[in-house]
């Protein structure tokens, strides 16, 4: 078993925090549906910031980090708010550029095992589409994290 990461959109941090009341987070089949993407092990604090750097060309250490907005207990689950800059970089990503970004991303040190780019490409398509919907709705992106 590992850590679960579900990315979702919400209008504000207090709305996003309600996800902690759901047994299985934003993709809980027994709760009202939310616009969410399964993160497949892509954690927000380092891997998504590295992706942000690849998408924009801004050095990793100059990019804003996400912010913890809610937690249920010491062992989670937690909800992290991603930066608006990351949301916008994802929303602005051109679909035709994603295969190249996937190739670059899987070669970074954040991937313990370097999977083929084809394995991360579906996630990139889903998270960029989620970011576009969030921006269009004036919402933020959040990540539900559960051990």
C-alpha cells in the first residue's frame, strides 16, 4: 500500500476541506461526484512543482509551493492547495507539447523508477484538462493525500 493522491477543484479552501469527511476523498463513490483526477503517485510538494518548472522554464527553487489547508489527524488525510501559478501553467499547457514534457518529467530525480513517458501522459492530459476547468470556473486546484 502507498500514498494516495487525488487532485480536484473547488472554489475555496473551506469547500475543499469538506473532502476530509468523505471516506475515499474526492472520488468517493458513495458521495456526490466531484471533478477529480487520480494522481497515480504524483505528489504535489515536489513532483508537481517539478512539472511546473518543466512547463514554464522557471527554475524549481523559484516556484511557489502549495499550502496545507486541512488535515484530519497526524496520519492524515490532508488537503493541500496548489498554487494558482501551477494551476495556470497546467491550464496553459498545449496538448501537443505534453509528450515532450512527459519525456522530460520521467527523467527527473523525483521518479524513483523511470517509467515510460507513455505511462504518465494520460495523467498529464487529465490534470491539464482539470486545471482548465478550474480556471474557467474561477476555482483552485487541491490535492487530497491519504496514507
